[in-house]
C-alpha cells in the first residue's frame, strides 16, 4: 500500500489466497483495473508497457497520484465507518441465530440502526 501512497503504479495478478488478492482489491478501489493482470502473459505485458511506454506510465502514475487522495482506499475515516458497519452487520447476523457466512452486501448504517 505504501507504493501506491507514493504514487507509484504496481502490477498484480490475483491468486487463490487472500494475501494474493489484496493488491487487486487496492487497485480496484483506486480505480486502476488495467494494472490487474488475469494471466502471467498479461502481467508481463503490463509490466513491460509501464517500463517502455512513457506516456502510459505518466498517465497511470498521474491517476494513482490523484486517486490516492480522492478514493476511499486512503480515507481512514470512511474505512473505519465501513468496518464498524460490517462488525455491526456480523453481530446482528450472529444475534439472529445466523451461521458464519460471507457478507455479500453491506447494509447502510441507517438501516441497521432502525431494525
């Protein structure tokens, strides 16, 4: 995450594990899906393009730099509020007798408080 905060583009290829998908989540949140490869060949192609196409590099670097301020990725207050909403949603699910499950859709805080 520090590399993105510095405004430096990074290329990633998500795998099976959570750890291997973190960078893809960060890039998605940052609005840079073109840096997420779906194959080894695509990973290589994007990395080579960043290293050889200076216009592409400037464009991507500029977007990463701007988005780090605008996107929710580095908005600690919003992140904390969203995390608190998720904790509340998990607790309500548990208190209602629900079994552990994936949270697919996050409820708004207002709808959680009114139920």
